[in-house]
């Protein structure tokens, strides 16, 4: 599984454009992609700040999303309206989320050039402390 949180800063005055892009991506992702568990957008507390939660059955599902026609078509518009996008791989707390653990996977066999590039650029970073014992002494359920 692969889950990430995107922190998005939109150019002043371009919020409506961004929200229209987000709504279209939400619709296309949920209508056309398999393996997508969550794909949502929210406004933040500060003007122009947004968040997106993306969760897929596995890292390969995330890669398929990145190279999908609808994502590729929206990418230039996203770059045009955004000042900054930071992606952070996140992991669930076992008993407080229905989403499974985040895990990185090898590049799929026969992957195209763009998929290989995104595999490298957006590798799912699994933090060591996610795998270590928690303060209560219970071992993490995230071995790789």
C-alpha cells in the first residue's frame, strides 16, 4: 500500500482554478482508476494552502495514477497555478485507520520510461521509526 499527503500552496488569486482542477482530478481518478483507496482534497487554514490525501492498494497503483492520461493532462495546469507542492509519504497508526501500511515496491517489469522516472522521483520513503518498536514496546507491523 502507499499513502501520501500533498501540501499544496496555490498562487494568490488562482484558488478557483486550482479547485476546478482538483475536482476534475478527483472525478477522473475515482471513475477511471483501480487500486485507488483515497484521493481527496481539502482547503487549509491559511489562504491558498491545500492538502490532498492519496492512498493506493500499492505503490504500483500510485505510479499508474501518476502516468494516467487525466493526471498527465492536468499536470501543466497544476504547475501553472501552484507555487509549491510537497509530497510526504505517511503511514497509518495500526488501530486508528483502515488504510494498510505504506511500502515501497520495485519498478514493475516492462515499465515505460515515464513510469521509471516517477518511480525514482516519488519513491515511497518508509521511515525507520515506522518499523521500530513503539514506546509501549509493541513491535511495528510494518516490516519490509
